[in-house]
């Protein structure tokens, strides 16, 4: 991870307000990072940060989660293009794309990408001394799995 982090911001509908409040509280920290968002969340975050900073920030916006945005984000994680994921997901509401959400959670663990699923964890991530500088995450070696004999 370089000093400027590549952060993904994602929120289910019932949690968008919470994520926006978190973004507003932490706008000075995250406006200096490279942001990627899914669907509507990206437009809402962009609007909020533009009002806060007075400049139009370049936020990479993916498709809406249920329309493939979660899968797009998973691909970015797998290709090493995302350093941190802040995903306020709704544990009380079934989602039409639950399998995509589960896959996204899995891929962050697989590639050792920090994942914050609530405000407290997101606060700890951005306030960590590790957030401020470069960081080399250790990636598990999956060569044994990839080179296994298939019968």
C-alpha cells in the first residue's frame, strides 16, 4: 500500500445515511485518498465531499451492488487495485445479491485487505498509525492450491 490509500466505500440502502455521516466526520482524511464506490453510494459521497472541499473529487463509481458493482469491486481487490474496504452492510435486511456480498467479504479475507463493516472499525482503520504511511500486507501463498493435482 502506498501512502495514498485506494479505499472502497460501499453501503446498503439502510446504511447509506450512516456511511455519509462517517464520511462527513472523516472527510479531511479520506478526501486525500483514491476513492472507489458502488452505485448510488458513489454519487452521494461525491456530492457530500464536493460540498465539504469545494472541489470536485475524482471518485471512481462502479455499478450498483445488485447490478454487478460488488463483483466489479471484488475484481479490483483480486487485481490489487483496492487497499481498504469500508462496507456498511445491512445485517437485518436480506439482499437480492447476498451471494455477491458474501463473495466480497471472502475476497477481502483471501487477499488480506482490511474490511470495516461498521463505524467503529472504520474509525480504527483511518486513525491507525499504519494508515498514514506505506504498508506491505502479507498475502498468503496459494501456490500449493493452484498446483494441486486434479483427478
